[in-house]
C-alpha cells in the first residue's frame, strides 16, 4: 500500500516501485493506519525509515533509492536545555554544521 499523506519524494518513490513491480496497491489514510493494515496481514507498505517504531512487531527492510526527505529539528530559539544541546551536537557529528544551528 502507499500512504496518502506522504511527502512528494516518498510519493515519487512509491509510484516508481508500484509501476516497476506491477503490484496492486491501495492508498492508506495515515502511517498508523498503514501499520494496522500490515498487522492485519492486509498489505505491506513503503514507508520512510524515520517512522520505524522499533517495536519488534514489524520487519523494516531498508533499500536504497534516489529520493531524500528533508528533516528538521524544531525547538524554541532560546532553548538551552542540556539535552537539546547534546542532541544538536549528535546531529552535527552525524550530518555537519548548518548556519541555523544555535551552537
């Protein structure tokens, strides 16, 4: 199945995969509903990896694709909590500096 509220890069990948595979598909109303369909054995879903729930209830099979989905960290501009600063340092270590980062 594909998810209706998916961002444009995800919809492009879903469209390419469904066309190339020739599989039948239907549109799910939300990611939560998609997981319900998967749990009931009604379907499988193409989903962004960042939605992985780590519950152990589902098999998340990664694959490479050309699309990327932009992600942001949203916090208060003046937020100086230690955990937020630590998280930002982790992001910097993984992805590099960005001019809008508050550190």
